[in-house]
C-alpha cells in the first residue's frame, strides 16, 4: 500500500511519491551556508531561525517547483538583496507564497515553505534589540542586555544575510 502522500492519488494508484525536492535543495543550500559561516551552533534556536529564513529566501527566489539554483548562476546576490536589513522581507515572502498558491502550486514544496514561514512569523523569541540603537547614531553598538520579544524571522534574517556575506 502506498502512503497517503502520493501525487494526488491518495494511495490508490499513481505510484509517484510527492517528494519536495525544491524545498529540500533550498534547505540543503541554507544549511551549507550557515555551517560554513559558523556564526552560531547548529541546532540552536538562532541557527534554526536562520536556516528557515535562508531556505525560504532561496526557495522563493527560484522558479516554482524547480530546484534551488546553485552558486554558479549568481543567485547569491539576489539572496543578499532579499535578506538585507532595509528590505521588506515579510511582505516579499507573503507575496511570493500567495503568487505560487494562485498559480496552482499546492505541492509538498509549497506546504513546507508555508510551514517554515508560519513558524518564523508565529514563534517569538527573546533576543537583543537590534532595532533599539540610538536614533541619532545608527553605528552605536547594540546593548545585548537590552532584550525584547521579537518574531523568529527577525533573529534568523540577519544571521542568514551575514552568513551569505561570509560564504
């Protein structure tokens, strides 16, 4: 008997497993980048947030249901732009997810991307206030003792961006 996760067949024929290759490739690339940067310990909350943020960026930057593009084609520049501090990343993620859903994408890749976004958006963590710098001096050091509650994507996105710079 086939598992229920077959391509629309519900376990009754068809035979092809719905494997989320595009998402798995994006997650693999994100993991490689974060491990190479070695900024935080793998398995930590920060690492997981960075992994999900970067995997979403990689996945949503590519073609729907296509594999993540490798380094040779130059997508890292686009990933850097999408993860930059001054970019509206959450609206970009939601627009890309909605566009893929509207285009009929309801496969396992899109489901995993939605789950990653929901976790990043709905999980709140206590961390240093990265936005709490003195308004008059944006170069002022961040007081790590001044912690606030923020969504996990606000912790993971800067880690993803910095990791891309260090690749």
